[in-house]
């Protein structure tokens, strides 16, 4: 019932601002309006979908006609951008796409801005804790694997009686279960859970940490991992999706199998037992991030993609 009105609004917007490119990030039902507008000629320009993980996995869980509609929309887009090569392959497989319009553009960070933000000391996250300090950043949800991390830290804490674990993240479904697990393992004085911390506080905690741990069960391409690299932190991460596109085991960090408490604990202990190697891995990761995963590099890749698609469209019009 609302469709004719939506198409009129899109047509008016396109005419008023001479819109030639639309890039839908975090693809959700709103993107279907643009897909239909493109198919109907209401929007004659270039349509790009950018995928970041949760969006495409939510769509992949749909079935029947809804799944078919999304398959057609993805196939018809002028370009589908995945934030990692792993996510690109996953998208092709899930929707049985040829992949001819799918490209990978990694996330990037502004290292100078991160360093500036990290100079502001945090409050609860960086106060009154022991050494070594282990840190993880991520929403309190199942896929982030905080339960695995807390159990693994219990093993680390036995070898390092002064060690402290901080987990900073947005409030979500696993916050209370994680708190309960900390109590069950009697780690209340050794583990800090900080909810909804400001970005600058998270970065300050990251700058002052000894090890950054990404225990995720699923991760398209972690921005927190890039931030850790920009600040030259030693990293332990699970081998999921796009993580291995950044972390080379033993050189820029330590990669461990997912869902393994034992492997996660061993990875952390490996870093803690050799400070010089940890420093070298952190510095190597920083060089990698500053060379290939900057905001400037991401912008340049998008700029190049848009120009290529506009040039192709102009050729088709002729």
C-alpha cells in the first residue's frame, strides 16, 4: 500500500539532488525500496550494497519468497561490497550468487584519531587493576565468545596471580550470564565487566592493556582488532571469517581455533610468557594496519569502485 508513495519520494529525492549513486550500508529491508526503484527506472543511477556481517547473516536465515527476493536484489545491484573476503565467499555461497558483482573492501581506521582519543584516561576500565592486563572489546552477545574468554582466563589466572581481565561492551543478551559465570568461577576480583563505555574510554583501556583478545565465534571483520593493531597491542584471536586476513599466526598475532577454551588459554599464555615476542607481534600488526587498513585506503577503494561503476554506466548509456 505504501509502495507508490515510496517510489514518488525516491523519484523526488533523486531529481532534487541529482543522485547518481546510492550506497546502502548494513543492508536491511529499506534497501529493497532502492532495489525496486532501480529495477523500475525510478532511480537510474548506480546502486551499491555494503555488507558488514550481521546484516547478510540475518537475511540468509530467511526462507522461501523472502530469501528469493533478497537473492534477486543482491544479484541485481551494481556492486555488493563485503568487508572481508571471507564474508564475500560466505555471501556467494549462501545466496548461490555468481559473485561477478561482489567486491571486498576492508574496514579501515584513522590511527591518528585513535591515538588522540586514547590519550584520555578511562575511569572504571583502567583503574585499580593488576598486571598483566587482558582486554576484550565487544557487545555482550553469544557470538563474541565472552564465556569462552572468562573460562580461559581462569586458567591464565592460576599462572599469573596478579592478572586482570576487562571486558568492555554494549549491553545485550549475554551480559547477565557472563556476570553469573564470573561469580561461579570466583573471579569477581579478577574480572571487570564495563557496560556501554564511551569510545575514548575503551581506547584508553586498549592502549594500557598488555594483550587484546578477540574470542569471537563469528566475526566478519573486527574494527576492534584494527584498533588494537593501530595501538600496537599484542593480539590473540580466533580463526573466524575475516580475522585471518589481518592476523598472521606468530607474526602479527596469535590465532587459535574457535570454541576451544584450552586453545584460547594457551594463546594468552604464549603471549604473556614472552614479552619481547608480544612486543614484536604488536609492532608488526601496527605496521600492517597503517600500511593496508587505514580509513584513507577504505575511502580510496570506495571512490575507485564508484568511479568504475559510473564509467561503466555511461558506456552502457551510449
